[in-house]
C-alpha cells in the first residue's frame, strides 16, 4: 500500500535512471510528487469531429482510427517523417510527426488515437502537425494527455510533462483521504477546496476556474506555513540570552557630534532602534535596509562603538575583499578623526591582514596568525573581513555584535558557530542595499525587524536619468567625452544575456529543452562585453583609457582593475553586471547601460547607485533599442530615485526572482508567485498569529506541526 511518505522509487516506471532526475526536481516521495504543481495548462478540452477541422493554425483535439501509417526518411536533412491518416467516420485527416519513427510501430493500422495539436497547411492540403497523442483504451479510462485541460509541469532534462502526467494521474485516481494540515476552521473561513479535491483539481482540472481555486488554497497554505515558521523562529530566538549592552546616551551623543557630517533623521532613528535592541538581553535580529549610498556603515559603526564601549567585540563581514577593505578604510578614518585610539580594529581577508591604530604595530603584526590570536584574546575590538574568512577560522573572546553586509540570511546555527565557547548569543545586524518591498519584508524576512534608510545623506545633487534611443547615441557619447574632459569617469554596463528559460517564462511558457549551462552563459556575456570594449576603445573613444571587467577575470586582476579605476588610471570601465554592489568611486559621474530593457528595474537602480557618490552632478544613461512597453517601464527610472518604489514595481512586473538572496533561498514556487498579493500575505500572517496565540507549540494542531517539522528537516538537508 502506498502512502504519502512512500519513496517514488517504489512506483513502477521509476527506475535508477529516473530517480536522480526526479530528485533534481525536489521529488523524493509521493507527497512531493503530488505537490509538484503544474506551471500552466494546455486547454485541449474542445473535442471536434474530423469533418469540423477546416482551417490551418488552430489548436484542435480530435479522435480517429489509424488507417495508414508510414515513415519516409530524408537522409540529407537527417529527417524522418511519419505520416498517418486517421478516420473518425465523419472525415479523414493527415497527421505528421518528425523524427519519431518508432511511432509507426506503436500505432499499427486500426489503433484508435486521441490527438491534440495545431493544424497546418502544405501543398497537399490540411494536416495536423506533431500533435500530442494518446491511445484510447478502455471506455471508462480517463484521457491524460489529450482532449482535456492538460497540466504542463516544471521539467528537467529527462523528465517531461508527459512522463509526470503519466506518474501522477493514476495516483490521483487512487487517492484516498489525505490528511489536511491546514486547520479546518481556516479552510472553512476562506471557502477553500478540501485537500483531496484541491490536489486533483490543480493537476487535472475540469475547468480552469477549479485549478485557480486550488492554486489559491495552496498558495495560502505555503504562505501560512512560512509565517508560522518565521513566528516560531522569532519565539525561539527570544528564549536565548544575549549580552545586555546598555545605551550610553552621553557617549553616543558625543560620538555622533564628532562625525564628519550630521546624521540624517533616518540614520538617527535606525541607530536608536538598534541601540534599544542591544539593551534587551535578547538577541537582536534586525535588517538595516537602505539604498546604495544611504549611509548604512556609519549606523553600524555606532552600534559597534557602543558594543566595544561595553567591553565586547564586534565583527563586520562583507561579501568581497574590496568591500571589506572599504569598510576598514571608512571605519578607521572616522575613529582617527575623533582620536579614538583605544578601539583596536583588524582587517582579515584571504590575501592579507591589517591592524589599526598602526603606531605600536611591528612587521610581525601583519600576519594573519597574529591577528587571529589577538582576536581570540580580545585584543581586537572590531574585526572586519569577508563572510568566508570569518566564518571559517576565527575564534572570538567576547563577541556580542555581528554585522553582515549584503547577505540577508544568517541562520541561528551560523550565528552560534561564531561564538562556540560563549553562553550568550550575539546580536545580529544584517545590511542590504537591495530595496525590499513590503510584501517581501513580511514573508521572506518575516522573522527580522527592519530599519529603513530612505533619505539620501548630504546634499548631493540628484542623479539625472535619461533614456537614450539608438539614434541619439552620438549626442550621449559627446556628452560623455565632455565629462571625461572635465576629469570625470564613466561606467558602461553591458547587456545581460537572457537564458532561454527566462525568455520562455517571460512569454508564459516553459522551455522545451534543458537549461543552458551557466558556463555557456558566462561566455556569451564575456563576448558581449568584449565587443563593446573593442567598439568603445577603438572607434568611439580611441584617445581615452578604457578598461574591461567581466566574470572570467581572476579576482586578483579584477581588484587591480577596480583599484586602478578608482585611482583615476582609466576614464571608462566597461563591465558586465559583476561590478560590485557598494563600490564607492566618487569621481565617476556617468553610468551608461547598454540594452537597458534587458535588466529589471531594481537592478538598473543598483547600477545607477554607483554614480552620484561624490559632490559632482551625475548622470545615468539608459541605452535602449526598443521603445514601447519597455520604454514606459524605463520612464519610471527617469522619474523616481526611490529604490523602494522601483522595487515594488519590479516585483509586480518580473516577480521576486531577481532579488539577490531571494533566488537561492529555497522559497517554494507558490510563495514566490504570491509575493505580489499583499492581501493574501496579510491574511496568512494574521491566521498564523492567531493559531500560535491559541496553541503556542501547535499542540492542538499535530498535522501542522508534523508538516513544519518535515519542512525544517528538508531545509537542513540542503
Ligand atoms: P551604503 O549604505 O551604500 O553602505 P555608505 O555607508 O558606504 O553607504 O555611505 C556612503 C557615503 O556617504 C560614505 O562616503 C559616507 O561617509 C557618506 N555618508 C554617510 N552618512 C552621511 C551623512 N549623514 N551625511 C553625509 N555623508 C554621509
Ligand atoms: Mg555599504
């Protein structure tokens, strides 16, 4: 007897070859298989008689008996053409398949077939071209692939929708009572279909409305589970003790007064929220979300300053070495200006170690080993490094605050690894420049408190953004030439190469073949950027110094190019989208983006944020070859500099896949698809809160608890 936990290999037709492929789709058990939902449907439900087939280029479903069948081979074109004549009593129709010669043996004369596909016309008349086919068996047997609404699944190489339908359909027919983990009162309140009916309808609906109702139920269910997890995580964290760091108002006020600039109100508020969190004796779990250039570093520094004053250590982790060095520079220069020499700062990255203040430092101190030793003894107060280095091999003495730049997620496990020998959990502040729309903050980051930096600090001039149609590019180049004459520098970003996967999903369809490898894609991008580099350095700006950056360049070399660009050795830097987030080059005033319509709004906004970081007026040029629909989207960029507004828009248009960090986070597809639906998200959140109020450990909801444990387990296996 099969049940939901039965492994799929127990099904006949799932052999050792198929098993890893199904795993690749995340399918291990019957439950997973039943929850592998269609991405879309083909509506083949309108069955007509052969006499009614009359025009080319329409999708039809027909039935008939095979009267004649043969296969012709055209060797020169390596083509096998199988032609059958079918007959249903009202008329006859020619059917053609390409390169499937085995069909001739599968459909001997007399076979009754159900076919769905598109009609076409050639010099011999009307025919049905490469239709989906299915033999008609016993009269009481349902059709699976034709003459109905047919599910189309997310596929992978070697696992077609046809095969998945073939596996799933018989399971549905045998489906007994499935236990429903969604509480009955919720099912009733929202009038959701019951679980068994919903499973049947999402796979093989009679009407598309039924599929839609089922989908809505499952979307709610996933969101609800997500919210439960976030709320439970939060509760568990609340149980852990953390260092109590008292908010020393006088010391902070003095530190803030000594900064080279007045804080913005948003920075003040964020710092206040953080300092309040640190006092609680419970681990802080806060996200500091602010656009590129909004001044997150100094807010983090205030928190680190307070932490160190209280006798603890703080660490800040950056995604790359360049950014870690940048933090080291910013932080030590602020401390230096205030003559705060009693706070010791260390920089630890793959290639080097540094310490500040430098007075008492000898040659030997630039060794990584010595720096690590000092950290372990508590002689370094603030350690700066990359995620990788710090997580791997550093032991702290009294670590109380972990700041993470540009990595949104940091689990409790990772947090505790940093403080192996301590009883207290450290406070966590993660920072991101990716503007996170409200719906995402409520779901994916539902276990985090959020502080927002919306204002731009200082009185830097607003970046002027302009859409440049191909025919006006000469003017733009002239403008750029003038900026370079004034001593300014220019970024050029080259188009992203779209994968067939993205193109297909943008058109609402699925790719028919497997995914193109990342490596191939990378090479395509390298080619594009090289071409642009040649054009700019040889034709457009032959008298200027142009450099190129892409993903195939070694990290060391990349860093040298970036450093040289920062030092003013180049006028123009041509790059793929690898230019690092957060890189600060105040002298760069022009961001020029080729084929801007290929990027999402949020990403374009990120690129734009790389200029306008100094006192000079800066510009963002969006080069585009197509107008129309894309044009109107790009106009939003011309109009607003508000990253949050653009991120909301991007989420509506492109879905959440584009947000860094979200893509890799293992979020169920249905949650992803629902992220635009703020109402549904709010409902899921409030229902989750209510359930936990009634039953804090879910003791009254054993099925729900079991389901959450199952999900938790899956997450840990990854
Ligand atoms: P991000 O949020 O992108 O990490 P940074 O912290 O790197 O931004 O800050 C960007 C620049 O703005 C830095 O040069 C920093 O010194 C400066 N800055 C930060 N806050 C202010 C402020 N309130 N007024 C003026 N300049 C500021
Ligand atoms: Mg930053």
